C-alpha cells in the first residue's frame, strides 16, 4: 500500500469524525430507550455536555491507590483510540490500516479491559474487586467468539488486515450482484452468522441490558459499573468516553459486516459517510430494541447465551474453511 | 446464483434454530422454534421448486406448511396446555456443555461429509453437512433431555434433518411418498401426545 497525502488527509478526517460521533450514538440509544418507556428523555447531545463538565472537576483517589490509578484511564482511552485509528468506517485506507491485524484488534480490546479492572482493584474497595471479577467472567466467555468471528472473517476473505477484509467483501459483493460475476467468496450465510454472533458479543461487552444494566447502582446488577464506581472527575469522564468509543468499535465492525461500503476516492466519500451514519443509526435502533424488549438476565444464564454466540461463530468458521 | 445464496441462508437458519433449541430451557420456545425451523425448510423447498419448476416440490411445500408449521405445533401446544407442564426443561448435562457439544457434533458432521463427498456421490455438500449436523444434534436432544415432551422435539428435529437431506439428493420425492411420511409423523405425534396425557393421568410423572 503506497501511502500518499490523500490517504493521510481522509484517514485523519475519518478518525476524527468517528471519535466525535461516538457519544452521539450512545446518546441516541439512551434517548430511544427513554422515549419507549414513556419518559421525556435526555438531550441527544447530553453526553458531550457531561464529558465537558466532568473534565473540569478534580480527581479524588483513594489513599491506597498506587501509580496505576493515575495512568490506567489514559491507557484505556488511548487503547480505544488506537483501535479506531485502525478501523475503516467509510474510507478504505485508515491511518493505521497497514498494521490493522484482526488478532491485534481483539487483544487490544482485552488490554483496555485489563487496565480498567486493574484500576478497579487498585482503589482498595470491595466493589472494585467484585466488579473486576465479574467483568473478567464476561470477557473470558465472550472472547472466544470474538476471536472466532475475526478469524473466520480472515479465512473467508484470505486477508489478515481488517481494511483488506472488508474491501474484499465489498468488491466480491459488487461483482456478484451488479455485474453477475461469481468471484468465489460471496456468501449470505457466513456474514449472517457472524453478525448474530458479534451482536451477542457486543451486547455483553458493552454492558447492555439483557446482560448488564449500567444505569443502576445496585450491587446485584453491577458488572461494568462496579469497576468505575470509585472514579471521579476527569477519570470518570475519560472512562465514559472510552465506553462510547468501545460501542462505536463494535457497531462499526457490525455495520461493515452488514453492508460493506467504503469509499476509495474523494468522490465517493459523501455517499459513504451518509451510508455509514445510516447503518450506525439502524444498529443503534436494533440495540435499543433489544434493551427495551428484554429484562435483565440472571447472571448464571449468561453463559448459555454466550455459548450460543461461540457456536455460531464456530459454524461460520467451519463454513469459511470449507469455502462455501 | 443469488437464489442459491438465499437458499443457503434458509439452511443455516435451520441449524441456528436447532442450536437455540439446545440452549433454551423453555418448552414453549422450543415448540415455536420447531415451527420456525419447518417454515425455513418449506422456504428451502420452495426455492428448489421455483428453480427446477417441479410440481412435486410445490406440493411438498404446501404439505410441509400445513403439517409441520401449523398442525403439529398446534397439537403440541394443545397437549402442553392439558398437561399443565410449563416448567423448564430438565437436562442431564448443563446448557453450556450441551451447546458446546452441539458445536463439536457440527465439526464431526463436517468431517464425515467431506469423507462421503470424496467417494463420488454428488449432491449439495453444504446441505448435506448441515442436515447431518441437525440430525446429530436432534439425537443429542433426545438423549440428554429428561421428559418425554422435550424428547419429542428432538424426534421432530431428526425428521426435519432427514427431510432436508432427502430434498438435497433427489430434487423432490414423489408427492405420494412425502404425503405418507408426513402422515406417519403426524400420527406418531398424536400417539405420543395421547401417551403423555395417559402417563400424566395414571402415574403423575
């Protein structure tokens, strides 16, 4: 891949647009949920205002806290930013597209979780340890299916980088459905399986309702929230922004599986951007719908759901190895 | 080509519904899933009927809709209402273990299907893999579940798998044969539901 000025400019534009839109999508889901419950609902841009307010407040740390607490929030945030630098959303050449290996992305997500739980335990409160233990319970269960989703995408398209994977899918689909050339790796069944599997994983990883409910502060329901219970001020703001970025990462991968359309040159960018935002809004409505319809699940029923997700990604991998 | 891909989606949905059936502990949901699975099977047959333009397959589509999607689930729901058994399904092994076991059965069926295809029998390898997996998972459902009612679901799943495999090989059986098979299935469901009712009345399982 030759790296010219155009890629640099549009890659940067793409990165900033994704990062700036992230709280908007989270706010959109929140607003939809509240309207469905019959409440008036927050402003869609409320999460930007919250972030702005939290940045001005001072940080209070526990007296037992070590230096880990001072660096962990920034590492988590930087980690998500690096993942978003690799991610293609509406322009084919992302800034770190050269090193956007799928295994690297999967383990970068785990690294962020690691530092968040380290922060939780470093505060020395009982809730931190509880939250860290629960968070890893979920992450360990959902990691195999995430890895399998990525590996089966790589086998299906015979490419290792996430930019190349989705560009290959896009080209194959365009060839097959527009000009009728059967280029070999076009399937509806495999993306469908991967989409369902990734949807379940993203609900569990992003602390959404059937599995976790981050809106309450009840010790029984806390998964994600127990980790950042002790957090205050700037750190809290950074953690919350990080969680919106994580949601955006998952939604972007799902939107690319759903309908891969990435611009290659400057003329396609406006259309690609519009399609990207539309896809993200559709996925937000889907997630909000799942959250409205389902009650919070019992914790010991969570492995059932996550095992289904694992098996669906396993089936997708079998099918992609066989090359259907 | 597009039609073939959509047919693959229907076949995959059959397998997905079976995996969901293994993972869910609710018996009403299992019956609904069976109905959905039969609907997907019917759509797959319809795709074949449109493709080969065969009257047998159109007939098979209509019969499948009537018997498997509507009548059998209706009778199962009716029996369920009479038995008043709305409890969760008991299994001999835990649900995550059962689901992972179902996944390994899929792997196994993939291996077997590859060996069989190498011998030179030419039919849809995709359909054959999925139907073999569905067959094995249905057998696993029959073995691992404790009550008779939930074993019926496994039996019906096996029947669907055989139906799928038959349709993949033959481009449609003669209508008379399919009618006979479906009628057999229907009668066996009736007998089993009477058996459940009588068991309930006499021994109170």
